[in-house]
């Protein structure tokens, strides 16, 4: 009985997601599916512990940017180009950029430019041995007042 109770919240969430999916138009359905795939893959990448200790980070495998690239296609391309990056730590920024495009109507080309810059900055931080976070390429800055100011 307890197993059934534990399964109910997940099942309810799945039903809710399906209801939402069914209300969307075709383009929005594709966006939702692509974003779900991105989220599902977020824990699949990242350097191994041995690579982090040895300081060897593989080089990116850049793919050319197609003309008129969609934001979802850009995320997929950049994930393939930078397989060593942990998309989980980039989720917040990537989601914000996706939302700016989908919900606020920002042009895809501008969002793709920012995505490329984000991935490149995260890669450079990883190469330098910096810890990447959701607030910045190398972690939060301390912009507070200084004692000698």
C-alpha cells in the first residue's frame, strides 16, 4: 500500500504534464520535448573525477552554427560541442535564456549568441580548474564594500 501512495505524486505530475502538453500547439510541443530531453541529459556529461584531478579537460568539438538556428537546436549543438560540461550546473542560466526567447519573445539569434558565450565561458573556467556555478563562470563575486574604501 505504501508503494502505491509513494507513486501517486509522480503519477499526478505526469498526468499534469500530459494535460499541459496536449493544450500546446505543435511548435510549443516540440520546444517542450526538446527542453525535456535537455533536462534528462543534464547529468550525463561532465569530466570524470580522474580528468578533474589530472587537470586534463578534453577540447570542445565545435560544430558550425547553421543559419536561422533555433534556440533548442543551439542548445543541442552546444551540448554536443561541449560534452565535458555538466549541464546541471548550467540549467538555471540556460532555462532563463530559453524562457527569454519563448516567453518574452527575444530573438533566437541573440539568445543563441548568449548561449554560445555561456558555454565558452564555462569551458574556459573548467579548463582553468575553476568551479562552475549557476551564478557565474567561476562562482559568485564579492562586490560588497571594502574596508579600505
